C-alpha cells in the first residue's frame, strides 16, 4: 500500500490496523503468519458466535411468547424483554465471551504490530 508521497506503509502499521479495524488475527494473515492468526481468529469468532446465538435464541423466545399471547404486541414490553440483563450461567457465558473477544483483539493488535516491526527491520531500506 502506498500513500500519496509514494512511500510504502510499514508492515507493522498495516498489520496492526488490520487486526484493530477488521478482526483479531487479520493482521497476522497479512504478514503470512496464518497459524498465529488463527490463534486469535478462532477464539474470537467462537465467542462472537456464542453471543450471536444467545441473541437469536432470546429473540426467538420473545417471538414465541408473542405468538402464544403470553405477552402483548407492545413496543415497550418487547423492548423491556430484549434489554433484560442475562442471569446465572448465561451471564457468565456472555461475560466470558466478551472478555475473550476483547483479549484476542488487544493481544492481536500488539502481536501483529510486533511481528510487523520484525518484518520491517528485515527489509532493506530504499534510498532515493
């Protein structure tokens, strides 16, 4: 990637931006460190799927209650059910998933930047 001055973007910055702005592990993929990228990508994706599955299950339960007539078709009632805080095991599972995503994201940014710095140092500097 070149900027307007014609100089190439450092691999360290590019990898950190990919990991920070796209998804954990994508910076590693850009550095061709696929296995290391999967170390961040797989847990973050799994945690994201757990959160998405929980949200879908909650929405389906609300829809079932509406269809059965257990709750009225009222915006305020539905909004209260949607925004109800999880409890028990569900709370712990969702909290763990959120921490896994956050941890993978932060560590992925730092690690991809570090690996990019090593790659930057191995490339000889161009002289105009």
